[in-house]
């Protein structure tokens, strides 16, 4: 797909005659490498304090997508040089009116109309798939302007939710670390259950129930998200294994044997010093008993004991979109805005956390 020159209202002309938007396949190593380098370099430029993307997870993201979604990626090139990437995720089990889009343009090629070209492509593909809403994310510092929100506003996207991203720097070895991560008494009537990599079969039903509450208990603003069917939790575990993501889980169990609270940390293969805090939740009727303050340090200790890392922990993709940080921050990192345009396929730039992205731990 080739594009032509664009004339702006002030008379400036951006020559996009040689711009191509090419679909990326899971077995195209050259395109996957170019995509990864764009993500890495843009992350270094836009959010220099964030961990880099995981090469292993990124390489396998198309072959092992998020359960229940169909991923599409297009690489923008000018005269053969990769200058941007557009991503589209189409849910096919739940929330089938929605599409999630991401646009990333290399810093040296911004403000030339490349993002708008990719947005037009994502919009067309989303409409063709029968979607009425394109949701995207932008990143911005806590104070000051940022290009992502400005682009979102310029294309008519509407801000519907803000997430604040925080990072907790963990103490090193020694007494302070043992005090911080040491075992704390759990409220009477509860005990802790822990595991690493893959939900035990006897815990799948409880974890599906708790994970499903992330859509009813966590704030999602005006995102038009319905609860997902988390009966496919095993499929998510398989995706993590395929992407080389290690996950630790600590849950609180009540006297009737049911899990009533949990938290999880994901550690990517090539970024072992950083942990992404995915979902954290306490069932409403069990709140106010300090369960969140017990499962979080216990899970950090488990992650270290399993030698997965990390030296720091922060909420990040893939699971950040499902929840919100529960731990007091050491240092604020920035905010992430989500925008949606009902009835239109428009959305802001994003860097997958990668999913959000994420990172961040990759999505």
C-alpha cells in the first residue's frame, strides 16, 4: 500500500510518495526485527526511564497472541527504511464491537503525516471487521505536554480513562529486604497460596472468578468494555509460556477453601530485573482486612526466591489494562491515557507495553 504527498492547512507539504504500509507476518524475521527496533528506540526516546521491550516476547507476539484476539501489524517504510508501525487487535470472543489500535512513528519521522496514514489504515480494517470503536493509548509525563495526547485530540479521539504508572524500587539483600519482604501475619480465617508459571487445575475456577471481577471492580471509565470470559485462563498461561514470560501468583484463601484475593507479577525473559505487576484484586466482601497488604509483599518475595528477578516492580502490560496499581509508589513515572471514538475508527498513538505493552512487560 503506497501513499502520496500530504498538504497541511498551513501550506506545508509532507512528501509521502514513497511511503508503504506492509503487513507483518509471524515468520518474517526481518520485519519483526525492524518492528522491535522501532519499539525499543521510540521507548528510549519517549519514556527513557522505562525498561526495554523483551526481545523474546516480542518475537513471539504474533504467533502467540493474547487469548481471544486476532492481531495485525503493519510496518511503515519510506524507501525501505522502517519509520513506523501500526497494530490492531480484534477481539473475537468478547467485546466484538471494539478494536484496539496502536500507532508508533520513529521520533525522527514525526509530524509528517505518517501517523495519520496508519490511522486511516487501522480505521478501515476495524470497520471492515464490523467494529464501531477503536481504542488506543497514549503516554504522557505527569507534568507537561506530550505528542501522543496531542495527536489523539487532533484526529478526534476522546479521552475516556487515565492510568497512572508507578514504580517500586525494591531493597537489595540484607535486613531491610528481609523486613520488607518478610512474612507478615494474615488476618484470622485466611492463609496464603502461591504458585509460579501456570494456574494449578484446582485453582482455575477461583482464578477465573477473581479475574472476571477486574472488569466489574476496576475503573474503566467510558471504555465500553464488557467482562471477558476468563474460563480461558489456561490459554493465557500457555501464551505466557510461549512468550517466555514467568508469572508468580500469591492468593489469599478463606476458611471455606476459596480464593478471595490475589496478585501476580510477570517477568520477561530478556528483562529479568524488572517485574510487571499485573492484576491485583480483593473480593469486595473480604476487603478492609489487610489482604492486599499481605499478598503483595509475599508475591515479591516469591518472585525473588524463584530467581525470576526483579530489582523493581511496576504495573505494566499485558495486564495493566485489566486493573490498577495497589502498592504505594516510590516514584511516579507518568500517566497513560486511553481514548476512544465511538462510531469512528480513530485512536491515539501507543507503544504496546507493551500490550501494554507493554511493556513494560510485553503484550
